[in-house]
C-alpha cells in the first residue's frame, strides 16, 4: 500500500513541476518550507493529498502519519512549494483535528482538506522566539469573545493565508507555561496587519500586528489556559520534516550526477556515502516520530531528534556540496545552472535551519528532558 501511495504521489508531483519551472521564486527556494503556492495547494487538495490522516467524515483518507511522511518525502523530492500545505495540514490542521471543538473542526477541516483554506502560524514574538513560554501577546475575555493585542514575527506565508493560528496569554498571573491559550481567526479580522519581507534563502517571512482584535470564544482550540499542551503537540507534528529530507535527497542525487559528468565522482565517493548514510538515519528518525503519533504515544523527543537531524544534514550537505562543486555551486537559480542553482540557495537557506521550528539548543533540551529523563 505504501509503495502504491508513493507512486501515486510521484505521478502528481511530476505533473505539477512543469507548471513551476518558469517561476524564479520556485527555483530560488533553498528549503521546502520557503515555497508558497496557493495553486499547488489547491491541486493537492483536489487530488486528496491534504488531510490524509484525518477521518473521511472530516475530508481525510484515514491514513497513518507514517503514510503521510512517506508521501511528503516524495513531494519534497520533486521540490513542490509546500509551505501552505505544511502549515495548514501538517502543523495546524492536525492540531485542530486533535484539540478543536467539533463545531470548529467541522467549519475548518474540510476546506483545508480541499486546499481552499490556508493557515499561517502566529507563535514567535520579538522577545519570545525559541523561548515560546515568554510570549506576551495578550487575549482578554469579554463575554463571548477575546480581545487580542500583540506582535508576532517569523510568520511564514501570512501574506497568502486566510486564517492565523495564535498563541496568546490569557492569564498573566499564572506561571510561564500556564495561562496560555490557542485561538484561530481570519486574517481579514479588523485589527490584524500583515507586513512581508524577503529572506536570504528565498521566499518571504512576515510579521503580524494585532491591535484590539476581537475573536469569538468559539475559536478557542483546546481549553482556556491549557494551550501549552496544544502548542507542544503542534510542534510534534511540525518537526517531522520528511518533505525537507526528500528535497535533500534530490540535491544529493543531482550532486552525484554532476560530479560524474565532470569526472570528479571517484574522489567524492566517501563524502557522498557518508551523506547518504546520514540521510537514511534522519529518515528513520522521522518515521519513528510519525509512528509514535500514530500510536498516540509521547513524540516530543523523537520529533525533536528528527528535526535536528534534518537541519544538521541540510547544513552539511549545503557546505560540502559547495566545496565539491566549487564556484559553480554558488550559481544563481536557473534551469541551465548546475543543480538548477539549488545548492547555492540551500547554502543560504540552511543557515536558519537550526533556528526555525525550534533552535538546536532548545531541541537538545527537549531530547535531554523528555527523551533521556535528564534535568
């Protein structure tokens, strides 16, 4: 079954690539999380690839998270722009499916599964990046609504999104990891302002300003003041980065092909073999974390290991790829450039891979505490 799923996904992905080939932004993306496309997201939804793990009555296919990871690996190998897919389904949608009230799930999950409704994620703040518990965006309850004020940064895809998934502080008198809640809201809600700016590795990030934003109480995800558990489960889904590993696999294959064409392969074989071994290990870590999610067992340490392994591999592959190719490895994105210019784009983008989605230091703390029982 899994082989058939991957074959089906590969056919769809190969069919979408020609529509992206002339898009300079698509060629410049150095990491799979950098690519945005509502058209590709809609195509994935129409073909039934969004919400794969959700039950059929919510628009899904009832598949396992392991199945989804294997499919995402294929999408990554074909370098589909997946930011909206990853945010709307894999990170936010899966948390909604687990924690949202039935009415909210019924309202949001089917449009997400069809690729019609896309989310961005409002977690990080100027003083609360890796230390998410330091967030200060405040939500005050007034009868049947919350009034939200604050400032979010590192907000991928906000300029294209329809809704935002917000971490807010609902009780400032509670300890840091308590008194936090999760709300969702349309981005056209009065008081929300999105500002976009380009980033070095390609694509854009945004910051979001919230000024007196009124959000219905029915848009609460989980319990009031119980958002920390929701956020931790959200990050468990986010940190299984199978799609990035698929993209790195493509880079590694194309790097080997280029070295063969230029008679430099023999000297590079030990490095390439080591990189392939590291890729295989990172894939196994991702699949182990996905399997734990399927079993409803604690996955924080495993997903942290998976994310950290993929991020370090991205940096190593980018660095050694440029070393092996020389100056041509830094070529700008173009169909005729070696590896379409993706090594250079990866070299720039991978710098942030051990920061975004949880810094390496924070992930090591998660692994130590939740995986090894230390501290």
